[in-house]
C-alpha cells in the first residue's frame, strides 16, 4: 500500500461478534474441513440432468455462493442463473418445473427462504436441493418438510462456525463445497496462499501509479468490476460493504463498464467542477482480464484511486483465492480505516440489521399476486402503506409506548441480571426494538440467541391467567390485582405492585426487591446451596475431573452455577406447608404444576415434565430421587417424627407413589428431622438402616470409584446420606456428594439439606445461592426463615 496507515485504535469485537480479521485467521481450517467433506450427493444433483438449466438461489451473504454455483454450472453443464429467493417470484411454475433448483441457506429459517423452499417442493420436488449448515439435532420444521418432500431433499454439511453479522467463513465453506462438488478435486487448499499480509492480497494506488491516493478512510463509494471467476466475489464484496454500512457499491462486468458506465466516475473524482474524492474503482482480476485491465487503466484519469485484487489462478479455484483477498481488503477497510468491525451489526450508520431482517412478510405479497405472468387477474389497490398500531398507546411509570404489545412482552422476563439488560435494550431507541414487538419476539422470546426466555412459554400456552390480566391492565380495562401481584412482574429490576381503585381500574407502582441484612445459615438454604454448587458438575463429561474434587476443603462458586428443579419444588413444598394448614394433596399438585410450568427450563425430569404438561392429577409411579430432593421443608415444619414421615409420604405420593419413591422421601425427611432435633450421627445411621433398609456402612471413598449417574432413590439417597454422616462441615458434605460423580445437583441438595440442620452454611455461599434466585423464590425462602 502506498497510502500511510491510520493511527486509529483497532475496533473491539462487541456483542459476541469476533472481528472479521480474527475470523479470517480460521478460514483455512474451514476450507480444509470442506475439502475433506463427502459431497457426493451434492455432486450427483449438480451434474445429473445437465440439460436442465440451474436456478441457484441465496439471500444476503449466501447469494455470492449461489452465483458461484451458477458460474460453475455454466462451465460444466448448461445454463446457470443466480437469483435471490425474492426474485424467484418472477419465475413461473413452468420455469421452475423445467429447471434444477438449488437453494443455499445456513438454517432455512428466514422468511424468504421459507417461502421459496415451499414453492420448490410444491412445483418441482424431484429436481430441488437445499444446501444447509444446520446441526442435525437442530433441524427445524422447514428442513424436516423439505427432507420429506424432495428425493434430493437437504444436503446438510455442518460447520461449527461462530454466528456473525456478515457471512465470512460460512461463505468460504460454501465455495469450497461447491468447488469440490463440481471438480472432484479433493486436494486444493494447499494451492491457496492465504496470507494475512495486506500487501500480498491487494494494492491501493492511483491509476497512474505516481499520484498519492486519498486516505482510504475518505472513500465511501466503490465501483467494482469483474470478469469470469470474479463475478461471485463481486457480489460478496457488495454484500460485505453495504450490509456492514461501510460504503456503497456498484458492481459491473468489464464490458458494461467500458460501454460508458465509467462516465459516472467523473462525478466522484477530483475535477474543476467537482471536488469530491470519495469514490474508488475496484478491479477483480484473473489472468483472463489482465490485458483488458491494462487497456482500461490507460484510458482512465491518472488520479482516480483504484484497488486491484488479482489472482494467478485461472481455474474455478481462482474465485476462492479472490474471495480471500477481497475479504482481507474488507477487513482492512472496516477495521483500520473506518474504525468499524464489518462483522458487527452496530455499524457506522447507526442502524441495526436486526431491526429489519426476517420481519418483512414476503408471503403476503406472493400469495396475493403470485408469480409474474403475461395475463393476471385484476387486484384492487389498497393502501397498505399506512403505519397503524394495533393497540392504543400507553404510559407506564413515565415510559411511553406507542403499542401495548411491547410492555406486554417485557413482562416475559424474570428478575435476573440478563433479563434486566434485555429490558434496557428493548427500551433503547437506538436498538430498534421499542416499537417493534415482532423483533422482540424473534430475538428474545423465540430462542434466536440459543437461550430461551424462561417465562416466554407462559405467553405461548393457555392457562396463565396473569398474562391475560396483564394485557387487560395495559388496555385500560379492569384486571385482577391479586393475580398480577402473584406473577412477580419484573420491570427494570423492580417488581410491579398493583392496587385496585374505586373505579375498578388498577394503580401500579414499582417496588425495589428487599435484600435481608443477613441470610439464615441453617435450614432450606443448605439444600439450595448444595444444588447450585452441584449444578455445574452434573453435565460434566469428564467424570474423573468431578471425582477429583474429593478431599478439597472448598469449592469455588462459578457464574455458570444456578438453581434447578430441586430448589423450585422444594420452595413449592414450603409454600404449601405455609399456605395450606390442612395439607391437601390437590393444593400441592396445583403448586407443583404451577411452579414447574413457571420454571420449566430448569432441568425437570422427562416424566415429571410430561405430567406437568398433561391434565392428569394422578401420580405416575416414579421411583426416582425427585421425591427426596423436594421433601426438606416437612422436616422443619413437623412437630414430631411421625408427622414428619406422614407429610413426607404426602409430598411423594402426588407423583412418586411407588414404594421406592416414598421410602426415599421419608428417609431424607427423617434424617433432617433427627439431625435438627439433636440425634447423633450414630443414631441417625441406625434409624435409617433399621427403618428403611438402606446400607449406610460404606464410605464415600469406597463408593466413588465405580459410582455412575443414578436417579433411582435406592441408588442415590443412601449415598447422599452417607456424605452427611462422614462430613466434618457443611461444605465437606456437599463436596463429598458432588465428588461421587452422579446426579451431582440433587445429591448435593440432599446432603446439604441434612447437614444444614446442625452445620452452619458459610455466609458467602448462602449469599451466592440466594442471589441466583428470582424474587418469588427469595420471598418464600425468607418467609420460611
């Protein structure tokens, strides 16, 4: 490069998006992975029936891959044409029937590809193929439908590529797969130099080679010329620059540019009539275009800035070489000169791509008008361009919403720190969410970021009265204050409290959640701490790593640790004991189902989830430790051992009505009760063995080597009790339970519940676990105290 480098600080990756320059250091790995991939099904689809024209479709960053497929098809078979899925609406059913249809889409989720895939499978299933990179286990309904409808179905090649704003390595993977499919070459990556040195990828200078070009940071418009293997790369450069908000791009082949389009450049280069110097020419050059490029440069103004990106490879592999060099240029231009990461949606223009992508419903227009035709029925004109709100606006605690749908959806978030950040993001006008409920649903309620909003299910299924009452309130209608207050609606870190007025309407206020001055160091907090600490290790694949915790004095609290179903159902049991002095089973069933639905994402067992989802109120005979993990409150509530055993039996019977399920719950409840009422460990061991038949004359060191994951009461409850019997402190009991390497969260919960009756819970651990809980569960815990 002849221009001096900028001294601007390199932009930082934000929002989990890597810098484009960082992604490009991994490009060779993905090309090599594609090189080793079996592409025979794709090859057969592309090369069979060569007399049929190929229509290749891709949207956004995938369009350049479609253009590459069309280019290679034209060099090997028949006519190939690249279009966007939206452009497919211009083609008649007859055209689609007489062609081969190739759709390239990473996940087949965007609305335009959903539309075109449905049309493909409807009119030409035999000659349709979709290329995706979707993990097989994440197959969505659209992928499953295409697989079922088309003989060629879906050609899926999964690459573990980090999500990005513009497709970087995903495009290289597609290009490499297509190259191998068309050529059969399985040893091509070594012929690609792929240097990160800018000087080895492109040159920026003026046409005459002597005039100093303007600083690249001042360039805002590019005219991109291509020929032969540069065509798909030109499409990708235009996509990179415009989607990242870096510069505008016009692309043209060399002949059309020479036909007179170059005259437009006279409006953007320095001249007596126009002082702008914000336009540059980009030449994508293969050996085939070198002579043409020299002739072109000889005829252009000497002071016109030009970027030359060239390859020495005169085969289809030249496209991949140009693609890499062009990507280095895009990375440099964005990061070094515009101080903007091309892979980040927060671009220089201040617009977020997510504010528009996937929200426009193509299907409405397509279903109304159909494909283009010479003769079409008259469709009366209706003005659909008026922006109207479906609901009246509302002011809520000083915040104005033009549509009640946004504050309605904000109630879907709990009072965790992540939920608070999400609500603040929604209210930030620069993010584009405030008046866009559909985008809120897509980004935060529908698992776009792989973290399902934990209360979103309450908005999706019937039976949650508070959702209906919340909407009534927002519409200015009378609503039930008790139901709303019981929902613990989070509002920017506060809890909404509702008070009925004489006119039947509600007055609302935001209440800051109170934090107790000190937390209890005995009682239910012990089980919660044990479960939270054990939660991280249950899914640990390296079980020896877990077993190596044995003998440690302390266990480090980690951000990834959280409460699970043990805590939720334990506190539901505590609420039942406090709210229902008659201790009716039906009231307990109501609470278990209500709390499990509210916290459905917190690791409930498969059979228990099915029971919760069903209308059944009958037990299902489980014998797992689910009955033992939730029983602790009865041991603290009961006034006698007999009452403790009777209450434990009730809590088990509503689901775990098998002898083993009841025995496990009663054994744990008895151990806690006896410990808190002064019995020695020897007496506790003796009582549990004689009453319930468990063998407690084993040590954790004897159990640990051959112990595996077990949820059955008779294979996890006695082991958990032994951890308490051997423990010298509360933390020691929990560590022993986790170190067995089994059902770590539940066993640590059980051991922690028993130990906490006499062994104090360290304040730091109590605070750590308490702060993990949502306000609803915190209040039950504090009332229990």
